[in-house]
C-alpha cells in the first residue's frame, strides 16, 4: 500500500470516529442553549401601575373637584389649566373663563404642549363629569399627577348646561336586590402583547391604545345591561353596607373602592373572557375606573350615570350621592 493510500485510509477512519462526536456535541450544545423567556407583560404592567406609577386606581381614583372649589380657586390664588373637552359648538355657547377647548381624542397629545409646572392643577371639564374622569385617569397614568375632573362637569357650573337631570331615573328600583353574589374565583391577568420590554413602556403603549379607541368603548347604558344580565360580570363599586342596604343589580358583585382592585386583593377575580360592567353612584367614579382596567387588558365598561340613572329616588331618600339641579347647579358666571 502506498504512503498516500495509507494516509487516505487513516483520514477516512478519523472522520468515521470523530464526525459522530462532532454531531453529538453540536446537538448537545443546541439543546443546552438557554431559552430566553417571553416577558410577562401583564406582570410588568401591574407592577408598574401599583408601584412606580403610584397605584392611582387604589389611592386617589376618582380625582374629582366640586365645581364650587374650581370657582373659588380660579378666582383666587390658585392657577388652574382648564381643559374643556366638550364639542367646539357647545364650548362656543358658554364656558368657564380661561378654559381651553380640546377634544377628548386629542387630550394626551395636547397636554404634551403644556408646561404643567406653571399650574397648580389641571382640571378637565366635560358635560356631566364622566368623559372628564375617563380623560383624567389616562392623564394621571401618563404622569400628570395634578389632574382632576370637575364634578358633574358643566351641568354643575350653570343650569344652562345641565345634561344630567334628563338622565336621572328610578325605573330599575323594583329590579334591585339585596341578596349578595360572591366574587368569581381568582384567575389569570389578561394576556398582553405590546412587544415592549419594560413596565413603563408597556404602560405607555396600553394608554395610547385605550385613548385611541375612545370614550365610547368604555361605557354602556343600563338598558343594555338589564336586557341580558348574565352576559356581563357586574361590579358594584361602592361600600359593602350599601350593597346590602340599598341593594344592587341582580348578580352584581361588591368591590370596595380603593381596596379590592389590587393584585394582592381581588383584582384577579375579574374575568378575562367576559365584559365587565362597573357602576357607582353617578357614573363618574366608574368612568375613572374603566379606562384603567382597559389599560390592564380587561374588557371593562362604565355604566352611564350609575345608580342615579337607575334608582335616583332611592338614593335621594337614603341621603346618598345623587344629582339634584336645585342644589348642584351652581349658576356660576361663564363666557362665550
């Protein structure tokens, strides 16, 4: 056998012996590569909301200033930035002196042009206080911590703008019950997929999404809810004693404001596969809660006008929060 033939034979046997080892080593190397876990965006977001962002949902929410306080302050030593989010046509008919007219859809973009350091407070004004609370929550989550809604909106400023009285109703009194319904079992948080890596980035992405979908996605009326009660997970958002004394929508579950909608409390009892309807006394508090829950990924809606749109007379008789033009329309001056 020639010298070259011997070398070729040795080389062939080397490949036969070594190649399987190389393939095995490479396979092991691929199997042993660390798997990078997908970020749990829901966990990052709730940590941001309840931590770095200040947990607005369970602290100051809803941030509402009475019209009387706004009137005293804008005519006193405090400097307010008044953001009137009504239509341009209604703004032209009358508004608080110094108010700036910006549509709700443009509120977040507009506030980036305002030097908030020049103002003691940002006050959002609408028709009834409901849209303003929706905007206020999104602004608060966006870092504008001195933002407030004006209670009852322009309906409280002057009777000329009262849009609430026509919506007051007691037509659901006979349907309210006092039998409690237990909260649902704790489950998972809604799955999110913004593609962002940090809690603050996820929060900003979710705020933008909720703002873009508009106020209409965050509301529902009593007639729609009562037409098919079983379709909704209904949250009675007021204290436990009123839940049983005044009563509640059949099947509604009681959640205590500023306490129950925390990760460590009952937040995870909210379902991810059902529309959540939140109602309060006037629709203002629930209008502040709904966009925060939607930011978290829940399909949450505020029941318009709350108990005042369902059992107004009962609320009045019990001495609980209710709108009454004679006491709540302050008839403060306005400009055109």
